[in-house]
C-alpha cells in the first residue's frame, strides 16, 4: 500500500509542477482562464461548448483549473449543455492520460519504482481497488489525472476504466454545472458552498477507502507470517 501511495504522490507532484510552470511562465494562468471564459459569454453555444471541452481535455498537459471551467460552463451554457461539455472534456482528458501512460507504463514504472516486487504489489492493489479509486478520484485536485495515469500504467481494462471514470466524473460535473447555473457574479455563494461540501464528502470517502484497504493489506501480511 505504501508503494501505491508513493507512486500517487510522485505523479501528483509532476502535475503540480506542470501547474506551477504553466502559471509562473504566464502560459495559462487561472486569471487568464477566468478572463477568457468571461469574454466568450456572448459567443454561440456550439463555440463555447467546444472551447470548454478542449480546455478540460488539455488538463492532462496544462493542469487547467477544472472547478472554475466546469462551474463557468454551467453558468454560461446552462445546466444541460454545461454538463455535456464538461463531461466530454473531462472524459477526454482522462482517456488521453490513460492511453499515454499505457504505452509508456513499463518504462515509467521502472524509473519510479526500482523493486519489481513493489511494482507487482502496486499492480495487484490497484486492480483490486480500481473501481473505488476511479469513482472517487475527484476527491482532490490532480488526483483524477494521477488515477488515470495509474490505470494506464497498470494496464487496467480500458472499458472498465471508461465506465468507472464516467461514474465518478458524471456526479462531479452534475453538481458543479448545476451550481454554476444557479450562481452569478452577484451571488456566487451557492457554487462556493456546494463545492466545499462536495469536496469534503469526496475526501472523506477517499480517506476511508485508503484506510480500509490499508487495514486489509496489513491483516493479510500478518496472516502470511503467522
């Protein structure tokens, strides 16, 4: 379990570094994204739909502010179109991360983890926990991207990956786009309060999921040496 957490932290660290570099170099800051989304409010719905989907799909490369974009999508496009655009973009981002890491997974794993036994352990644990981890991957920023990358590295079944990731992404997109659709610049509190509550719930689910699986792993280890 420690090897899996270590691998998660390394991958999240890479995405955090990308986020810092993108913002520090001025390539695409959070302020830029917010200003751009505000500028395109008068554009056609199809154009805004495409822009939202492309921005979210680029998250795997640029670490864009997902919460901001999804919430704005609900505000600009309305709930239905915002939900569709957000879900499409986030699923595209996850799929890109999965495919990239699936084809380079063995080399990446051999660099990140030297011990083959630890690699086998991570593989075994991830395949056992894959469903829960993909469903509640939205619990923390950059966790979804890391989970998608791990799914590819571990060669997790692609159809199952899409299904589980969709099950985790849809409620997230549903809540944020709805909150965005009922909020505005003069009354942002529904979105802010809803986002805080949602993240607390997701984080608690993620925490207890890891804790329970850690306890299960420890019990198996104890039985093995009894």
